[in-house]
C-alpha cells in the first residue's frame, strides 16, 4: 500500500493484552484493579448526565486539575488530563520527537514507547537494564539527536523501581526531557511528583487504570512545567477527555479513603503472593507495582500461560527476545486474595 507512510506500513503496531468481554474469568494480565472503583463516581456521572451532555466538556478539565493539584501538592497549571495515560504519552512523543530524531527507553519495558517513536518516523534506542534492573551508564549518555527519554518507574514488566536520587542523577545527565511514567507509582514507597517542581526536564505521567480501578474509563494525566503544558495543549485533541470521565476522575481522586484502603489491600496481597510464587519454583524480583514478574528455565512458560487460559485464568506471557535467557516471563497482576489462591492452586496442579 504505497499510499501509507513507510514507517507506518513497516511497523508491527502495539498489541494490547487480551480483554475477554464475556464469561467468568480471573483476569491478571493487564494490571487492572481487582476491586470496583469508588462509589462516589456513579453520583458524579449521573449529575453530569442530568446537567446534559449537549454541551462540549471543559477542554482543560479544570475541575480535575484543581482536585489533583490538591492531592499531589502541585499548582493546577502543572497538570494536563488525557484520555488514559497512553493519550498523554502520544502527546508527549508528538511534542518532543520529530522524524529521524531519537527517543530512548530502557529494555525490557513498556513496548508502546517504541511504537510511538515508529509512528513519528523517529529512531528508538532501547538500552538494556543491568541484570539487577538498574540503569546502565549508556542510558545516561547524552547525544545530540536525543529528544526524549521514557522511564517507567516502577518498571513494567519487572515491577522494580529506581530511587528518586537515581532519577535526579539521570535527569541532570540528559540533554532532553525525561518522562517518568508513574503508572504504578501509587503502589510504591516513592514517587517523583515533587521533582517536577524543581527540575523542568522531569515530566511525570499518571493513570487511573491501575490504582483507581478505572481502566474502563480511560483517564490519565501529566505533571510538567507550565511552559511545557502550554505546548502539549496545542498538540492534544481539543476535547481529549469527555464530561463523564472528567466528573468520574475528579470524584475518584477526591475519595482518599477508597484510594488508601484499596492500595493497602493490593500491597498486602502482593506481599504474600511473591513468596508463594517463589515456593512454586518461579524466580521473582521485589515488586513496587501491582504485578509480579515470574521467570523460570525448567518449564515452558507459554505452556503454563496456555493451560491457565484454558481454565479462564488470564496472565500475561511476555517475550523480550533480546533479554537474557530468551526473555520469556509471566507478568501476573495482583488480584484479590481469593483470585490469587485459585491461581496458585491451578499453577501447582499444572506443575505436578
Ligand atoms: C508503564 C505503563 N504506562 C502506561 C500505561 C497505560 O495506561 P493507560 O491505561 O492510562 O493508558 C500502562 C498500561 O499498562 C503501563 O504499563
């Protein structure tokens, strides 16, 4: 199809995780929250419907910016909302990275960054993590065509995280903005939000898909210096968030009790889930996210994934073929205690 731009025709395209839509299943493959979101959301959405959806929404989602600013202790001008954090990542890539320029990402990490570079006709530079999931010196090396660096922290698929001190050191070394993708930071003991106020080249992204139980809503946001926010506004769709999602996200971020209790439950489950998986023979690393990365050489992991799927249990089988040991692993989201107990029983039966 010669009418298609060459870089689009040649790119494989990002493949999202499986999203079964009917039947009963245990879903541990895309790091959603296993609990229903805050009950305050329904009332906020109904009120928005009652007011009428005949008018366009607030293009800047100011009610959300104000609520998020209070929770995160940053001025509202530092915040811009998006249709999921993937929308935000698209906006950032389009703003900073042009054709034949370079975008850097660690490997293995979130595969979408590479697809975003390919859409731009840009180069992506995948720099492997060290064996213990830290940054190699190459990740910090400046280069003239480097325009943007992505760093998921905590990282996916490993769940590991770098300290704020390591991130500051990286930001100081880089000649371009550093995007710290904090999709999973609510499950971690550290985050980089306050660093944005001190360092113009640190940009933080967040999502409502994981810790707020709102993957179905599509809502995320970016925290960045207002000079950058003004540029992102030019790139985003005028109305990239609809009135219902703005109302729901505003209600969700304001319900601190729901949030704190939910995150605490997930961390509690994560804390017993990891040793239980290790007892079944998986190699795991300490996770600061809502999933555990499991590897092992003595079993075909794809086979375990398939056998679980036949029993309506979905985990994510991932292949990073440039990573050590062929790079296969199972990324298993933290579910409810009951879901994880069933998962472990079924894995045990498969292994026996
Ligand atoms: C590291 C990372 N960033 C961003 C996202 C996307 O989140 P959203 O659902 O807000 O688009 C994901 C989703 O899995 C992720 O793992």
